[in-house]
C-alpha cells in the first residue's frame, strides 16, 4: 500500500517599502505573489500547497519587524498553520541581520523552512544559511548606504539654508514645503526673549508664562494625534532661547549657515539673551562646581521628587549616592519607587549616553530614575530611555553600601576616572569624524599639553566590562588616572586578564 504523501502548507509573504503605485490594478505586491504562486505550483509533486491567507505589507520598511502582515504570519507559524515561508527575495522579509537571526531561530523552533524563489536556497541546509547571511549582509549594506545618501542630502540642503522638514518652531508654519512667519506666534517669541531678560531665570520665565496663559505650540502627527499645547518646560524654553533659527540662520552639526526663511528676532536681542544665558550658566556652575555630584539639581525619582546627593563612610571609605527628598525628611515614599541610587553608577551611565551623542553635561536637562530604566532628557526637548536594573542596597549600622563593592576604592578617583574615559572617547570621536584635525588642536581646545592628551587618549578603548568593574569599585584603591592610562592595553581580552579580580 502506498504511503500518503506529506503535505506542506506554504505561505507567501510580500512587501514594498513605499506606497508608490500601490493603487495600480497590478502592483509590485501582486507581481511578487504571482511569481511565488508559480514556484509553489512547480513543487506540487513534493506536496507543496498554498494556504489561502494573504500576508502583504505595502508601504512598510524592512528595517523593522513591526509589520501587521508579518506579525500575522508569525502568529500562524506558532499556531502550526505554516510549514514553508516563500518570498520573492530575502530582503522582502527583512533587511536587518539581527532581525533575520531572530526569524531563523523562530522558524527552526517550529520546523518551518524559508525559501527565496529568486535565490534558490532554503534554511534547512548549512549552505543555505551561509548564502542567506551573505545576501542579507549586502541588503543591510544597501540600506546603510541609502541612509548615508539621505544624510548627505540633508547636510547639503542645510548648508544652503533650506528647511528639510521636522518639527516647525514656534513662530513659523509650513506652506508648500516653505516656512512662513505666523504673526501672532512671532509676537509670542519676541515676548519670551524680552521677558527672559527681565526675569533673568528660565525657571521664573516658565512660571511667568504659565501664569499668563502662554501654551506651547500644538503639532498634529500623521496618525491624527495632537501634541503640545501645554505648559512650557524649562528644557523647551532653553532650547527656544538658544534657537538661531529665529535670526535667519540654520545650524547643522555645529556649523551655522544663512537660512532662506524670514527672521523673527533682531540679532541684538538674540545676542543679549545668549550673553545672559552664558553668564547664568557660569554662575550656576560655580555654585555647584565644588560638588563631585554631577547630577545635582537634575536628578528626580519616579514620583517627580528631587533626589539629593549625600554620602556615608565606613572603614575609611566614602560612598556617594542620591536619595529622594521624602526619605531624607523621613516621609513615606510611593510603594515600589526607587528612592536611593549609587551616584557613580548613575553618573557613568549618563556620561556614556552624553558621549555617544556628542553632548556635554550642559546639554543635560533632567534624569528620572524608574524601576527598570533611566529617562534622560536634554535641553533640546528630546529624551532617551536607558535600561537599568537597580542593585539591592544593604544597610549596616546606618551605612548604605552596594554588594560586591571594593570597600577600599576611593570614590573620588572612581568618578574622575569615569569622567576621563568619557572625555577621551569624545576626543577620539572628534578625530575620527574630522571635528579635530590633530591631537595638538584638541590640546589647545582643552587648555592642556599635547603630552597629556596623548597619555589619556588610550582610555577611549576601555571595554564595557572594564567600565562596569570601575563602577562596581573593582579597581585598586591606590590607582591613579595616569597609572591607569599607562597600564591599559588596547585589546579588550588583555584588559580582562590585566584587571581580573
């Protein structure tokens, strides 16, 4: 008796990055599906059968897996409704190597094969996997090249003073892709600048605007949602007061170019505000400059309560941390809120984040501590969430400490070392990206000797594990920054061996 042939349920997935021509009677998605259907029919003798469901994503990028049809397909795979996924080309499924690895893992887990009809292979063989990875590498390379072209085009447009999209500043509106002045909003902008000179404080300015009914600019998103229209924050006002767009200029990557739009402010008023902001910044830094706590006045708990720097000592060692004001005042805090955090660890995370974005601590507006992340807000009004899991504190005779911390390490050296590593990474980034032409130029800018810069520059190659060891206090108590810089090897493996506990 002949054994019944096994049937394989085949699903076709199609995708197109843009919505261009999707309204045609026969579009790109139809062409992909037709070719895949013909291929499945050619394998009918092998038991291939097309499932009736359509999985089509039109106008969606392959850079993300968050696509409705793809998610529907993955759901059917987990429900054992699909045995083979058929696509026209690999990059229709994804353009990301990381995402592709996730998909292959899911396919393997559910014993699903993946076939590209124009690149004859599938993931059931090692050669197929190798070929897929090579092709996907080129797909990702193509996506990155396209991104570079877009960035280059934006840079060229900015240098010509053109507006290339994005949020429209208060005082302007976009008409036919050109920015024109909104008279009523322009009056508000001038009032804000003049009022700041009168009040001499961005915080007082925010309170004054709130009392007098001034609201931030409303913006309608593509999905129909409306944002803005609320109280001005200190960060947003600082960004507005620093915005050279109002004097007819366009800033791009630190370079200032004449803009084609109409200016709203007189340059003398703008420069007066800049001088006052700079002077107040110097005064503020001088008041807090003696404190080793970098986040003084900028760090808050999840309940919007300010966190205050404090310290404790044990066995001759001093430990710094930030603590919520309600705890200091012996008041109950909200259940589950983080009320006490180690200063060095949080400061290191913030410094690394600023360094990655070529920012300084002057660009930092606010740090909010949450249960599983740290929310960092910048003066520009933007923000980022950094994953973070708090380590448990243990109390011993009124002393707060962290498990596993080297009790003999000097917290002052620990903080200075982390700051120097962040600084050295900034120098290296300046050299690589052409913002500095030589070490001599960096030395002049920093007011240091060229030998000093050369000595500390290798710290830029500190591994993530080594930085974590510094944060945890796992370095010698008598180490100095100079000695550390001289000792550190370039190889991360050698660093691990050299500084192994």
